[in-house]
């Protein structure tokens, strides 16, 4: 991890600054400072006064030009450097005034005016904010209602976001037509990134609009409506100018937006890779990506926004780790971009320009191995969570305190092993020797990982890709064999996002994914890895916030990108593992709340572009689940697509799973059969699927309920040839009537007996007097056991 060095003055001024010292004196701080693309010039604004300076290294700066306010007291709203590859020097300065007047200046033997343009079409328009994206100017202008037809109902929705191409050539300037991005909208601040434009509502934007922001993607003509606290709300492609109405854009999302809290924004900026950095009034730093997802980065300590002196925080945006904190003895600081100096930042202050450089740990006098430093930082976080005290635990306190022996012991082992190859091994305490032998394999993997990282940095460009693939594979394997908490899950998201192809190869290797001879996808991962991949409901809840995607969804997205045909087989195998490892509908398992096939369908639905094979993929995911509702959903999808051959195949295959599913499938197809004649060629396959408990009366009821409504002639005399007739239903009704009923099957054994009904047993006479009298015994009388039995016998 890099550390910040001391501040170094690279340019200063006191008396000979030509106006810059006065402009930067106390009480005269500039409201806007813009460096030129090459870093050699500065343009500063103070109120309505503009000054252009040339930077001369350590000797100060030279005033080259000064602009004054026009007589109408019109104020400049933007100082821009449009990208002009065909212009001399590659850049020009555009000064945009409040009424839309745009002055273009070129630096050639001094500042020379190039041309003045009118940016807005209406004479009453007022530019509220402007930015530059390449050769395109994007601005938000206010269009007040006319005096003839005032529209008091619009209220604050009188602004319009517009865009216009500005091409600067050697022969002159060409201004393209105005395109409306958004109209009838509240006031927005516009901030340009390389491929998109952020629209952030101002404080006067109203309560409804102040709850979300917009992202415009010019190449896709798409607007994304996102609330940082809730993620992406809506994304819409603007196919016509009528669709860019702000109020129409909010239709369908008013209920969701009403429950959101207003945006809390103290300041904002666009990062180098095109994300929007937001700082709240409480000091929370978050980053909003172009797709609308938000990630919390860092919390500023205490109330730094209200301090008199400036506090400089250097934070790693990828990990959210604080690199350095410096207190600057100055009230106003402006950051300057330094082309060609990626390892330093420059600050414009009242006394000069300062540079803050970064040094690697190896160059520092107090060099310490990276792994050892990580041990103490992780230990601080662990003990801070367990501590009941509000006092901040630091690495220095952890090292000096005698209560925390575990990180000290681990650090000693790491230092011993790290210096083992370079220097003779230093003696370890006897208590640490056993621990070293236990963790030797893990330590070896960490050391090889650090060595591989150093190889990536020093490798030539032709070998970087292979090193990155190996590095990603080791990182994915390491995380999968550790506890996947919120931080590790966010780290995996960044790995899959930055190295998608390498992450896919690492996933195949860790899960041992392959296709066997029968064409089935097989994964031979260990049970521990399977549990990490699937994740429980609690992990999904924690990981599904702020754009952090669970691991199962990350892997499904990789399948869709690199091997979509394998995804249904993978989902089917995960379901088999779940059924063996967890009880059905167990709340502890991954299917306790959301089935795996639905999670995979969610990944498919979130694809940016819909392709022709997505319908087939949706069908396969529904069918591979083998759940009744999913099978019926797939059947209805096939019916909607009119793929009748596949409909019959699915019905024939899945009717064998359960009697209830068989009845639902047959009833659905019988209803379709009653409405049209598309299923007539398949009746020989459909009629054997009729459930045993379905009677002729049940069949006629379903048919009559789904007969299409006709107009004109009665059904028997209809001239159309697609009507259902009795002849078409006759084979099915005959099949049902001729089939033995369930009650007959229950008594089939009794009906096939040789004597029915069985003879009654002989009656015993217990009359001793008649027996003694010598009366001849009467022959037994055959009786039926009951009247019902007799009736049955008569019927047979």
C-alpha cells in the first residue's frame, strides 16, 4: 500500500504574480479554477472576472489575459476545454455565459478570440449548468413560460437539458443542432464522464426530484433513473423526442420514489474512471457507478466539513482504506490535474502550488512487509467490533498493548518467513514454532500470491494477460476457501467486473466444471466450496445491497457471457446438491426464500441487451427446476410463442412427475385445443395423457368454458373451419367412457371370483328339546349377506 510523502512547493508567488496573488489573497478566493488539458495554463474565475495564467514552474505564474463582466452584469457559468483534435494545440477555451453566449479562445501567440456563438435557441433562456463531454456541450437551461400563455402549473419544471456538438477546426467552428435530452424537468447540475453524463438535482429542485439522480448514456440514447439508497429505479431508451418528458419518465415509479429519503449531498465530483463521488453533509463518501449502483467508500471522521483548516484525506477507492490524513494550515485549497504525474496530486493555495507525492513501502525508512501490516489492520477491525468502548483502536495501540498476543505472534511468524529467503532465519519463540508448522501451507500460498503480484507489475505487456489470469485464479480460490463476508463479496464483485474472462476461467477451475460424454455439465467441487457458491439467505440479504451481487449470481452472469448453454445444467446440478445437503424449503438452505432457478432468471432479466436466445434460455431454466409452477410457466411461454411441437414434448415428459402436474398440464392443453386447431396433429400424443380421475363431464366442462366467442352464425353452421366439433372430441370421450372406472378397479378381485355372492355359512340350531325329539334337521337355506350385495349380483 502506498504512502503519501511531504508537501513540496513547485510554484510560488508574492509580489510579481501579475494579479494572481491578489486573487488568491484572504477573502478573494476564486470560485472556479480550471487547468488546461496540457497542465501549462490556469483559468480562474472570481465573480465576473476571468484571468488566464501561464505556469512557469518554480518562478511563479504570468498573467496572460483578463476578462471583465459585460455591461449587462451577466455572469459566466462555465469554463470548458472542449476536445478539439483538429485544432491547433488540440484544445480551445470555451467561456459560457448565463444567457447562452459562448466565447471560444485559442492560444496562439497569446490568447486570441476565435468565435462567439449562441448556445441556446431561445432569447429568454438562462443557462444554469454546463459541462463538456468530448466535442459535445451539455447544459441545463431555464425556459420561463411566455407572457401570453403562462403555465403556472409547471412550477419548478421549467428547465430543459440539452446537448450540442461543437467541432473546432483550423478553418473555423461548426456548431451542431440542439438535441433535447430532457424537458419539463427541475434544475439539474450536469457532470460529464468519458461515456455518460450525471444529472444531479439542485437544492431547489423540489421534494420529488431531490430523491434521485439521472444518468444519460449518449451512445445508447438511454436515461437511467437511480436512487443511491435503492439502486436502479428505471432505465429507458429514448426512441423519440416525446419520450424525453420528465413527468412521463416518472410514470410507474412514483410510488417507489415517494418512499425514498431526499439526497444528502454536500459536494460531488467525477472520478477518473467515470464514477460519481458524493460527499454527504455528515461526511459519508460514496461512489455511484454509471449503471446507478452505489457503493459506500469511506466515512470522514467527526465533522471535517465545518473545520476552519483544510483536512486532506487520501483514500483508496477500491478498498475504502485510508492511505494518509494531513491537516493543511490553509483555508482554501483547489485540486489541479497533473497530466503525466499519476503518482502525485497538485494543490492550488493562497501562497503557491504544492505537490503531494506517493512512495511505496519499500522506499520508506520504516519499511514493513505488506502482509504484516494487513495483520494488524484486520486485527484492529476485529477487536473494534468486539469492543464495548467507543475509543478508536489504532495499529500503534495494538502493537504496544500486551493484551493482544494473537496479531503480534502472527506478525512475528510472517516476518520470520518473509525474510527467510533473503537473510538468515531469525530465531522464533518456541510457542510460535508449532503455529508456524500448522499454517505453513497457507503462508506459502500467500507468499506465492505476493510474488505473482510483483510479477504482474514488472511483466512486459505481452505477458500481463497470462499473469492476470493466474492471479485472478489464485484470488478467487483463496476467497472461496475463506469466510465470504460482505468485504470479500464486494472484492469478488470487483474481480469479476475488472477481469471477466479471467474470473470465468478461475470459476471453471475452482468448481471443476466440464461436460461429460452425455453432454451434461458436471461440477466436482467440495461441499465447502458449494456452500460458499450458493450462499444462504442471510448472505444474499447482506450482499444484495448497494450493487454487491451474491456469488451465485456472479457465476450465472459469467455463464451467460462465456458459456450460456451450460447455465441450465449448472443450475440443475446445484439443485441436486441442495436437495441432498438441505431439507426441502429449509430456511437455512439457499432455497429457503428464493429458488435457485429464480435467482438465475433474475440474472437473465438484468442483461443490458435482450437477444434471440434469451427466450430459449428462460425456458431451459424453468424446465430444469422441475418444479410444477415453473413447468407450467414454461408451458404457457411455449404456448404464447406457438411452438406446438415443443409444447407436446414438454407435456409428455413432465406429466410423469406427479398426478397433480399431469392434470394441470392436460387441462391447459385441453383449453388450448378448444380455442384453435393448432394442436389437432398431436391428438394421438395428447389423449393418452388424460388423467384417470377425469370424467367425460369434466372434459366437456373445460371445453365449454374455453370455447372462443363467435359473432354471426351459430357454431354448428359456422363458415369458418377452425371451430371445435364433436367429431374432434369423440376419440377422447370414447377413451374416457370405455376406460374402467376407479370403483370397478377396487372390486375387480371380487367380481372375478367363481361364486358371487359367496354362500352363507350353515346355521347352527341350538334347541335341545327339538334335537332330543328326533326331529329331522332342516336343510340350510342360502341367504345373501345384504340387499345391496343382491342388487350387485343381479346387475352383474
